[in-house]
């Protein structure tokens, strides 16, 4: 762990989420103690999808030493794309639906406490995952989780938060259409799976621990492959994953890897997700990049 003094801080947020008056108050409560300590704070609202990445890169290249993403894990992932390779540190102020990264590093929600973390300047060099040409900090998934994430109604998510994912999950279970794909691990025969999580952290949305041995500082990605087909099997997997005890169940393959490749089987092309956001379809090449990012903790 290294302590840094952050002089210029860019706060990136989505103005379309949450309540404007409440958000303005929170941003001011964050900025006030930082400015009182002589730090420069610039608040940067996004205007479109992917804009957080552009803002993060522009501010980092302009000399800002901390990029603070305010929102959910999706906002954090966008900011990550822009920060990578710039030398700036990334911070995550949780204000979204899942906030998995905040749970992983035990990061506070209250703006005054976030300001104190910034002033303390504690940072950790962490591993960053890469899926094809996009980075992720928490997890990549194919199959069940990506299908559910892709079925979430945006309006329900905005109004009811996590409950929208429960609705999408029930709809998916009712129709149940998990298609197979192949997972290629270095030095092993390909595994036919129907749900896979490549975790860079132990935490997962909803309190699940699909990769309980993963760590942000581990130079590997933890890959958990589920090969079963029936709803009953996956209900057992999900229940066991609440306490990280699914690895010994039949039909589960768990490995630590530096790289892996997931390709579609037959005519199927399942959805893929990174840090909880659907990003595309297979194929997906996964690689671990150790000590690639300095993260505010």
C-alpha cells in the first residue's frame, strides 16, 4: 500500500441518475473539505454512454492525479477504460445499484468519509482483467448472469434498483434457455460450460461469491465454470455460492489462470458482461494484467 497526495481530483458522475438536488448536495459535501485542504476538485457530468471513459482520459492527460467515479459499477468500468495507461489513480464513490467494488474494498458511501479517504491517499496496485479490447476490475461473465443483466428493464432498475434483477432472473428461469459454449484454459482440454464467471475479486452482486479465492492483488483471474444443464442444478449452485461453497459440487470447474478463451458452440452466441454491464457476445479472450492500476482504498 502506498500513500499519495492527490492535488487535482476529477469527479465523474451521470446527471441522469438519482435525484438532482440530493446529488448536488452530496457533491458539495465531498468537495468542501477537499477544497478547504487546498485541493482542486472538478465535477464532470457525463452526457452520453461511454463519455466517462473520454472524460477520465482527458482529465488524466491534463494532469489530474485522481479520477473519482461516482455512481454504480458500470460508471466505474467506463472510467477504468479511460484511466488505464495514464498513470492516474482511480477511485470509486458508490452511488449505484450494486456497488460491488465498494463492498470488496469496504469503501464508504458518505461524502465526508470519501473526502477523508482521498486526503489519506491510501492506494493499492491491483490486477486488471481484460476481455478482448475492454478492461474490467471485478468480473466477466458468460451465460446466466449476462442473460439476466441483458433482460433487466432500465426503467425498473432506475425505480427499484436490485429488485429489477430479481424480476429478470425469475423471467429467465421461467423460460430457461442456457446454451453451451467452450472454455479453453491453458494446458487443459476445453470445458463445455453454460455459465462462467472470471473473477478478479471475491465479491459479486447480490452477495454471491462465485470466485471466493479471487483478490484484486492476485496476479491471476479466478475462473469458475458451471457445466450442468437443469434449473435445479443452478438453484443449488446459486444457493451454495452465497457462502462460497459451490466449488465442490458436481459440474463445477474452478481454476486460477493468467488467460482463458471462451468461444461459442454450434450456432449459439451467448451474451457477455463485464462488471455487471452487458458488453457484447462471444468470443471472449481473457487476460490478467497484474499491478496495472493504482486504486484508491
